[in-house]
C-alpha cells in the first residue's frame, strides 16, 4: 500500500543499505520518494542511481548536498563552486525537486562569521546562473546554531530568507524541524517563506532530551519534544503541501537496527505524529 | 597584582574547590570578583559565603541562578517562584550585581514552547516586585538554542530583550558569548540592549570545534572560534564597561586540572584574547 506524503532521506538507513538496496526497500514499504546523499550516489554510480530511481518512477525530494562554500583560500572557494556545479548535474540527472545546500561554516583558523556568511552569498551567486539554466532550485538549509562553526553559518530561517531575497529567483529554503524548532520567530518566518514561495522541502525527525551527540543523535518522530504536527500546520498554511522527508542521523539507535524495522517505524510515526 | 576587568564564575573551578577555597585562590591570583552558584553557597552556608566574599571586599558579578519557571503543575510553578525569592535574598546578602536567570525549558511531557515561554514571563513578573523592593536586578540569560528543551526557552538576545520590554524596570540581560556568538543579529541586538540600558553581565568562554558534549565541553578563551574581542567591542560600544565573567564548564579538561593552573590560564587568556 502506498504511503502518501512521505519521503525517506537515505541517510536514515545509510549504515544498513546501499542506495539501490534502500530504494528497493522503500518501494517494498510503499514509499515512492527518497532523498539521496551524494556519497551514496557516487558509491553505486550515477547511472545506477538514475536507473533505480527514475526507472521505478520515484520522486526525489532533494539531493544532499551542495554548499560548503567558505574556504580560507580562493582556490578552495573555486573548488567548492566547481563541485556544486557537479552536484547540480547529479540533481538534474535524478530529476530532483531541489539541490539542498548546507552552506558551510568558518574557514580553518577563522573567527569571522560575517566573512564566512559573505563567502556563502558569493558562492551561491556564482552557481546560481548554472542552476537556473538547468532549472534546478537551490534549497538553502538553515542549520541549528550548534553547527555555526563547522557546518553552516546560516542558522535561522529568517537569515536564509534574507539570503534568498538578496539572490533572487531560483533559491529557496529547506525547512528541517531539527534545525528550526526552537526559533521564537519560527511561525512568522515560515509565513514569510510562504509569501515568498520559497519553501522547497520539509525535513522531519525529532529532538531528543537529552541529546548525547551534536551530530548523530537525532530522534525518531514522537520520541522527542518537537511539535511536528504544529510545524507542519504552519508549513501547509504557508502553501507548501509537498512531501515530508524523514532524515535521521542516529549512530547509536536507528543506524544499528534492521533497515526494514527503521522504515516500518518511520511510517508508523509519520502517521501518528506528523500529519495535520 | 590585581587583575582588572575579570571575574571568575565559580563553576569554572567547582570540581577543585569549595566557595571559600575558590575565593581565597582568586584573591591570591589578584582576582577580586566572583560569581558563585547557589549550590556552592549552600554547601558552605550563606553566612560563610558572606564572610569570605564581603569580608574581603570582593565584587559579585552575579549569583547563579534563579529561573527554571516552567512546570507542568501550578504547584511546581509556585515552588519555582518561592525558590527565586530565596535566590534574591541570597544575592542581596552577597551584594551581587544581579541575579542571573536561567529561565527553564519545556515542562515534562510538553512540546509547547509558546506555553513555556508564557510561564517564564509569568514567573519573572511574579518575582519582580520582590526583586525591585530589594533593589536586586534580574538578568535574563538567553541560552544557546541547543538548550531550548531542557534549560532555557529564551534563546536569543532579542527574545530576552522583548521580555525585558514587556516586564519593565528591574530586568535586564546577561550576555554570555557561548550562547549568542552565532546569532546573525548579534550586533544589532547588543546595540539595542545598550540603548535599553539592559546589559547587566558579560560572560566569557569559548566554543570548541568539535564540541564533544552539549553541556560540559566549553572551551578556554582562545581555544575556540568565538571572536571574543569583537563581541567585547560591541558590548563596550553599547555602554557596558563592567567586568567580564569567565564561566567554563569543562568536565574532561579544565575541571581535571589544578585550580591554580586554571586561574592562571584564565588570566593569561583574558589578557590575550578578551580586552579591547
């Protein structure tokens, strides 16, 4: 039976399966949408990824990830731009809804967040003509402030939307509840994103209490404190009716369980906690 | 030789020394300002804390901490209010500059951040007449968003300032670099706090990359990525010329070193990284 409204970010089962195995498992569970990571694509090869995904008529809610623009050197920044162009190619080949951008943090040795943020704006501006020419939307994903130093110096939805306004057509946002749930301005920022037509993706998981690791201790929906249904309501009210993409990095729990158990649990929890 | 401009939050040496021992050590190192935690005060007794601190003419840059207002029950919320009144008494007895408020997170079982934030506003409003009558400023400390669930649902400086405006005279903010350094609106928020005359304390430490624990892996100034001098410049430009209070929770590093080595390092790093 088809599961409507749900996509699986393949990082959720990255320890259990290759991209091919994960897609076939999703189809067995009635899930017809996925979001692969580039290392997963490269491991099986782009042709094989295209075969299993497009050959089965699957939706791709996003390719993870472009970004990582800041660098201490101009060579480093150019390499990032070149790599982002290849990421756009891969997203196009897979027919993805968007290329997700995790924009990058401080360059090595730097304490200058403002400069890093300028490098991000410059980097996106540099790839944007290519993205537009290929009709591939770029989704800036604001990351939780605990990743400001090492992963993304865009840390609130409003900050990402300011960037979108500055950059113009072809750039929007990925709203991941894990990163934005705490924001006192969340409701107004989501409404603003809706007015801009900027919501390109909606990622779900949960925030565990306690959280034992900054990166790899995300929770299954329902096991934490995020008001998933409430945030979904805001997103739908803002006009985004697209899929919810489940993305869980969980080194000590879900990455150790059988993949089929993980998918079955995601489906149960999606129905119990995430739909309006 | 006196160390000008520096205060030691006694949590920084909580594993090494009692409040009495820590104050005496600070004086040996030329540091005449401290900020004790209430458990440290209670362990030696308030009379003894007053004796060593006031008897030696020490400055108290803050008492940590009041707050923790949200609760699932009205009894729980009343207990928090009563306990905050006792915290005000202790801060007054010690001649503190302010009582620092870590406002509390979600009540057990709740996913409603908005309700928790209302409980915080109600709790501060309930103790504010007593604080005003005792001339004890209340310093709301916005905590990093990674503590929104379990420690403080006030997570940006602007959010704290909104609360100050709502509550009126007698409430300000403690600006801890660890909690606010990532904020894209930091400069404007500090300037706003200055215009409001709301800056009551400035706490320093550093953000380590990687950070291995959400609570107990704060860095020594200079070992991380925070632009300490830059933020100090903003704070001084906003009109706050008070002490910088070093507060480091470090279970695996600084709490395991001899207290005298910690204090000597704090003094060195303060001079090297924190003064404008």
